[in-house]
């Protein structure tokens, strides 16, 4: 049984075992935990569903917010929650450095800070829940290396789509992992690297890359939107069968691309957003209860490939069950 399904099963079992148990003494207001995301996409929706699931099980009140990728809004949200006197803030910070001051203020007010997905440089959070970002890129990199050796004779002209201007530390870690796996192939050249994390922008930039570099035959994108855009750009260019795409992150649309007959998307490695969100809230509750927690909690990634369609279909089924049950 894979780790994602095991987590969901365990969540159900725990939920049943806690039914009828009062998490807070009668008459005591529930703890308030602020859950902050920075983007509206399937990954962060699943993170929120995981947070909601854990909050319901733990008997805490979850306050949801989205910084929309804006540092000023992130600061405003943190300051608002400080003023409201929440017990904990669970957040994926926009910047390892720029996000520190607001979160340090929160901690100085006695608010527990838990980071997930991304974190800050200073020792502010009580715990950081993540997927190993280098490992995510490396997983897809190994799949790309195998494909290039088998299908292209060990030679390829590669273009990269990243999200450095949005979350530089995370983007660079994923890129490092991917590129490192291709370094053993002397016939591989990386000829272009662009910043494009939203699908509509990635379609344009990938299309421009194909026009400027007609010999490009492999794309890798560092996130879901970039991968979607790269696939669409290859399709629009009429180069399906000659240009392939690899990516990081998973989602229903990417699963459909892996199952499509055009042969464009070959492999993606994704995080476990539902588990990340749930673990973030449950870890915050443990800290509030005075229990010890690990400073860093790493959850494994999941590789999906065109070569194993049954696993892709299983992923889609699990995803739909989670989406249907996680959004009350």
C-alpha cells in the first residue's frame, strides 16, 4: 500500500477512534490556528483539505488565508493574525529571508509558527514539514536520463522552466536535483532556462524557446503550471513525438497528460499535499500541548510515469476521493 493511501486510511481510522472524544474541555474555546497558502492551485487546495481534516480531528478552529504570492499581503495576514491572538500560524513562506521579520514578530508574541513546503532561514518555526525539494527534481531527472539513453541515444537538447522569481530557494533546489541527474550524460546540452510557473505564461515561453531553439527535444518544468504550459506548447507546435516533457508536481491534468496518446508528457514527481497540510496542523497542535516535535519532517515524493499507466490511474482515483471528501 503506498504512503498516500496509507495516510488517508490512517486518517479515517483516527477520525473514527476520536469520534465522541472531546478534544478541548467543555466550555473552553477551541485553539485557533491560521493556515496560510500563497497560491490557488490544486496543490494548495489539497494542502488546505489536509489542514481541515486535521483541524476537525484535533478539535481546533482553522482560519484560512491566501497571500496570492504577494509579500505585502503575507505580512498583512501575519500581522492580522497576531492582532487576533491566534495560537499558531501554519504557513508556506514566500521567501526564506523576506518572510522572517513578520514571523519573528508572531513568535515573539507567543504564537507557534509551523512552516511547510517552504521555510525561512532563521530558527523561527517550531517545525518545518516538507518534501525534499532536491530529491523531487532528482526523481524526475533519473526518469529523464533513462528516457534519453533509451530513446535518444544519450543525446538531448534540454530547456528548463522554473519559478525562481516566485519561490527561489525551492525552485533552485528542484532544478539542482534534475540537472544533477543529467550530468552523467555528455551528450545532453541545456540551452535555455526561463521563469514560468503559471500555465498561460509557460505556454508562451516554451513556445518562444522552441522557435529560437528548434533542436530542443526535452523540456523540464519545476512545477505544475510550468509542466502544463510546456505540454501545451509542444502540442501547439506540432512537435508531439519529437519533443517530450518531464516535470515536478502532480495533479489531475498532468495525470491525464500522462495517459494521453500523444506521448508528450513522460514523467512527473509530486509531493503529498494533503499529508503535508494535515501534518502541519497536527504538529502545531502537538507543540501547543507541550509535546516534542522534530524540527524538520520530510515526506516522500511520488513518481508517476507514462510507462506505468495503472499507477497513474490509481493516483487519479485517490485524488478524486480526497478532493470529494476534503472540501466540506
